[in-house]
C-alpha cells in the first residue's frame, strides 16, 4: 500500500513538472513494467520527448527503455449549437 501512495506522489510530481514545461495535458502511470506517459496531443517535438524522458527518468528512477510515451488527440469538447 505504501508503494502505491509513493507511486501516486511521483506520478503527480512528474505531471506538475511537465505542466511547467508546457505539457499541460499529461497522465503518468507507474507500474512494475515501467512508466507510461499519456500526452494530450496528436504530436510532440523531439525536444518535448527528451524533456518527458529526462523528467521521468530522474523522478521515477527508471531507464529510458522503461518509459512509454503515448499520444492522444484531444477530443473536441466544445459545444456547438445547431441553427
């Protein structure tokens, strides 16, 4: 149970750091298999990928090979009224 709470804090810390670096829509999940970072964008630059990898590697103490970055095209949630 303690490990889950610790992982939740690390996930939150990584999300906060990434937000300060301009990646506001991220979801980080730590498991025994590594770390998955879901980015709410349909693309990221090489520099953004490097920032994600560096942040996750440092905070979660994992190797880059244990990091999976997935992209998710944000859903348009704007309400459009029909005429």
